[in-house]
C-alpha cells in the first residue's frame, strides 16, 4: 500500500522541481503559460498510460480472477457480508471506538496535509523575501519556493515507505507506534517553525519544511489505506471505511483552507506563519493523543481476543 502511494508524492515532488526550473529559466512567466504547460505535461503523461494500461484485470489476461460481489451465494449457505445494507455497515463502523479514533486522526492529518501541501511554497517565498512584499512577485522568489518545496513531498515519500515497513513489522495491536513516532517528528518541526516564523535562514526553512513532510505523509498514507482495510474487514466494508475516512479528512482539509483565509491572512496579504504553525503543532498533538488512545484500544482488543490459559 505504501509503495502504491509513492506515485502521488513523487509526482508532486517532480512537478514542483520542474516548475521551479521553468520559472527560473523564464522570468516574467504568466499564470496562463503555467497552466498551458502543465496541461501539456498531463497530456504527455496520459498518452503512454492510454497505450499500455489495460481497462480491467480481465482484459489484461487474468481470466481466472474471481470477483466475489458478482458471484451468487451457494444454496443453503448463510448470507454473506455483501447482503448487509450500507446503513448497517455505516452504523457498525461508527459503533466501533477504534474506527471513531481513526476518523479523528483523519480530520487532523488531512487538514495539516492540505495546508502544508498548498502553502509550503508560499512560506519559503516569504522566507526568501523576509517580509518584503514586492519581492514575493519576483521570479527568483517563486523559483525558490517551488524548488525548495520539492523536499516536502520527497521526504514524504521516504516517510511513506518507512511507515509501511514498520507497520508490517508490528502486530496489528501495535500499529499506532509508527504514528506516534512520526508525529513526534512533525510536532517538533512545527513547534520550531512557530517560534521562528520567517526569520529562518533559507536552507533551514527548506530543512524543516522537509521534516514536516517526513513526519506527516507516513501517518496520512496509512489511514485511508492500511487502516481502512484493518477496520473494514471484508472488501465492501473496507471500501466504505476508506470513503468515510476520506470524507471526514476532506472536511478537515476544507476547514484548514478557510482557516488560512480567516485566521492567518492579514489585510495586506501577508501570512502570520508563527500562528499558523502553532495551530498545526496543536493539531499534531491532538493527533498524537488520538494515536495513543488508538494504541490503548488495540491493546484492549488484543487482550480480549487472546485465549485464556486453562
């Protein structure tokens, strides 16, 4: 699951680097030109996908693949989980304290990911300009922000691999250990950025922005992938669990965007980065507390499922 998620973060990193080089090589580039070149790149990427990718497993030659939802239940067999209605599935999921904790994690992590993914480049531009408003519109500042923010998803990809590998090493009831470990990196980095604002040296700002990616992407990737499969059980409920996790997370992401506009932006267009990073550090602490509760909940469940001696 972690390897499959690498495409998104690596694509983000490569596109940031390409646009950083594009802006630096062509001063005065307009938004229209940026969108046109971005669209052309998307078309070029889709051409080989259209040629080489198959439409379905069956068209790729997997003729013996069994699709459980399409198979009727044998006569006399008990009704399978596919006969459970969606309302019952949702009720069963929401009645699980563990799944509710996962939803809380999703709200926190999605909101932080959306904020940092969208505004890390802007933060680096503000560090580059160090409060000079006119500098923010220069090609050099934009190139620095785009290229420097490449490290945010790049170390996020490394975090994704680490999180997947470590989680597979642990038993299911110890899965939250990897969340607590990576989130501790994130809260340390955000706390430092909150105390420094835009007064950091340029290299230091890139370094701590990259640490944000390392601490965030691993836990984020585990939620809608591995955790949804753990909590969902069968394939249909796992899909519903993933949808609920994504839905609650996207609600948090929308709120974080509103918060950027209403809480951290001043009338002159500048951003109070110390306040923004401080709130993100608080959200990380909330996510860490939720991860610890999830760990305790998993331990209790494992204790109940463990066979008693005698």
